[in-house]
C-alpha cells in the first residue's frame, strides 16, 4: 500500500476553523498558497460558502494559472475548480473569464488534450449567466474534435445545456450526421 500523503499546513488549518474564519483563510490560500491540495481545499470551502469577496481572488488566481497553464495547472483541475467556486456568485462581470474557460485547449505530452473539464465547467456557469451565449458554445462543443474519449466531456455537458434550453435541433443533427459519434453523448 502506498504511503499516505500528509495533509499540507493549509489543508490542516482549513480543517481547524469554521464559519467566517474558514472563508477568510480559504480566500488567503487561494490568493497565496502554492500547494495545489491546499488551493483545491480552499476552493471547495468557497464553493460551499459563496461570498462576493471571492470574485477578485478567483479571477486573479485563474489568470495566474492560465498564464502558463501546462506548467502551473496541468490538466486544468484548479481552473475548473475556480470556475465551480465562482458559480454561486457568477454574473455578467465574469463573462470574459467564462468564455476563456469554454475556449481553452491545452496539450500535454505526447499529444493529449487535457482541458475538457475546464470547458465543461465553464459551459455550465456560462449557461447560468448568459444562456444564449452558452447555447452557441454548446453547439460548438457538441461536436468538438477534442472531446475526451474517456469521459465524453465537454460534449456531454453540451448535450445537457442544449436540452435545458430546449435546443434539440443540434442534438438531432449530431445524432444523424457525426461520422464518429460518441456513444456516451448519443445516450444522453
């Protein structure tokens, strides 16, 4: 059995406080901590306890990670968590960040596209903020050539968004005309 990883100081500190102190510590960890585990735990706190104070911190951290995504956030896991933490407080002032999320593509060696989770998370929150714009992105992502063969994302999320908007025409077209449709997408 592999050795158990010790929780970072930031994760331990988050576990020892609650309420307003926990939110304040989470904001500080997202802003300053370099340990991805601590940042992920802090983002979970902010998602569970939404506060408008988080918006500038979330935006700044997202931009920092996106500046060199492959090195700073390989797989886009932290950026996707930032978008999910933004969801309860998202508004029109977040549109630029959300559009950046739904249009992000990053390749890791040897040639694997790894930003499908970020595009999916961005599409969900974009749908909350501007459903018309989300509908356009959902059509594009429905037949995205870089849809993950393992998860079906972001096409699965696009199906959900289009269905929630009663936009069934693109779904019908996808089912009939994709040369290699993904079975997960068709079954949804």
